[in-house]
């Protein structure tokens, strides 16, 4: 049996959803032989590859880089999962959405510091006007809410997808 | 005129008291109809529309919390159409304000959240509106966070009907509607608030909370309001 090509992506989130994935502990040993992890913060790949079977996306879409990566993820993945509240609802990253980005950055990097009064621009992507849930920018095949989603829920999702079924989560997972 | 009527709820024959609402008759027989603005003991207002039901022979959906039972009525409390509208209502409630559950005092003890789970909401299909909504933390004991308010008006009613102070009301129009304290003052400046906390206990979300609680720590007891009203009624 060929291995499923799985990617994980970390957009505007705290990495807690990735931690929850790792929290599968020994269940990861059973999953490992069935999966080839082709992209994500847990592996070295620099470029999001073609022909991915399942991509788990953590985090809200908050910057231009997030947006471009999300679009690439959609174009190159068969099945996209919005993993966790930031990807599903915007969650904490969306708390800045009432403040225009310029004003927000100046408050932090100019008014909020004693030295180096300058908004960083080198090596950091420009922010979008608002941090939005993944499905507001690309088509999402499955939403797994939770902050973070419990390891068991992630395990259930992966196991079902590997078995060729679409996991049914409605009524099973807490929302928000 | 007989004081009892026979109705069918989801095909089941039920004897209800005349004057009861469909929601009351249904819950008396242990049937679940989702609702958020309803709180036993307070006057029903039909604000949240989650308790909409189908009544045979009536073309439009009716809120079960304000519709009295009538003899021979046939009510449907669950259908694809109702599920569809109820989920839509919940999603619109989430999209209307900034419900950041992860940082909310009522996370995991929230009626809105619990209902979203129960009705199978896994995401909101409508674009979020991200309104700029104020927080009034001027009161010594309590805080009002408009980001989490769903305008159910339970606080308005409990304060007016049970406490008799009528501190709260709704100001503005449409999506600009906001809970207001008296004639739009800060809570601390209220002249009629008795600091009884009934509004806080009746609030289904984290919009009204006691101070000093961190995320997930605020557990409310809305049922004490219902018991209080029942006890008052027994004394009268």
C-alpha cells in the first residue's frame, strides 16, 4: 500500500494544534507507516509540494504570506482540513480585526517601545486588513474546531481519512 | 371551556394545559426544543428564533416560546427545514459579534456554545462582521462585554420583572443594537442597579460576568432565577 502524502501548515496560530497532533503519543506509531509527512513545521521541506493527499492547516489567514500559502495548499492538496479554532473561526488572531494594521503595528513597535521606534518590514510579510478563517479564502473540506482540538479528535480524523472515509464531526466536537 | 387541550408533538399525543405555550408543553413531556432567549420564569419574547417549530396548517414557522397551544394542534419540532434554519441562526449569532471562546470566562459553560455543538455547527458559513464592541468594566463586581452579547434580553427581563429595577434595555437598531444600562450610562453610574447579579446569572453567554474570573471559570446558575420566580409565585 502506498503511503498517504500528508502535510501540515502553520499559519497565524500558536502551534498548539500541532502540539495536540503530537499529543497522539503512541498512536503516532500506528499512523507513521501509513503516512509520508511531506511538508510542515515538523519536517524540513521548504516548498509546499505537489500532489498532497491531506493537508492539516492550523491558524487564521493573517498575512499576505498566509494567503499565498493557503492558495497553494488548496491547489496542491486533495483534501484540506481546517485544524483548530484559529483556522475555523479566526479565534485569538482575529481579535485585532477592529484595529487597522498600520495603527496596530505603530502602537506596538513605535509607541510601545523605548528603543528602535520602527515598524519591522524586512523579512516579515505585510498583514492583511483582517485575520480571517481559512474557509473565507479557500474551499475547506473539513472543519475540526477546538482550541486546540483534542488529540483524540485529530486521531479520529486522520484514521478515518486514511481509511478512505470522510469523518463526520457534527455534534461530536465542541464549537468555539 | 375545558382547561386541558390535546395536541400532537412530533406525532405523540400530549395533554397540555390551556394557556401553556408549545415550548412549555413540550418540555413538560421531556421534549427538547432548542432556545436561547427563553428562561423559565421570565416572560417569553421570541427574540432568538431558535425555538421555531412547524405547525400543521400554518405556512410560516412559529416561535414555540410565544405560541399558545390550541386543541388539535399538530407540531413538528425537528425537520430538515428546522435544522437548517436553526443552524443558520446560530451561525449568524456567531458572525454578528466577536465570540472568541478561547479567551471567554464562560468557555465550556456557555449555552450558545453548547447549542452549537448539539445542533452540529462546525463552522460559520457567513463572513464574520468583527464589530467594534465596547466592554463596560466600571461596576465594582460585574462586567459587561458587548462582544459576547446575543441580545436575548434575559438580563433586561430578569432585572425588570424579578428585581424590579429595570436597569437594562436595548438601544440602537438592527445590527447596531446594543444592550444599554439605563439611558446609556456606564454601569457604575446606574442609579437603579442593586448589584443583585441576577442579570449575570441569567446571561447565557459570557456577556455578563462577575469580575475576578479567568477564561472558562464562570459557571452560571440560570435555574436559580426560575426557582426564585416559582417561589415568589407560591408566596403571592
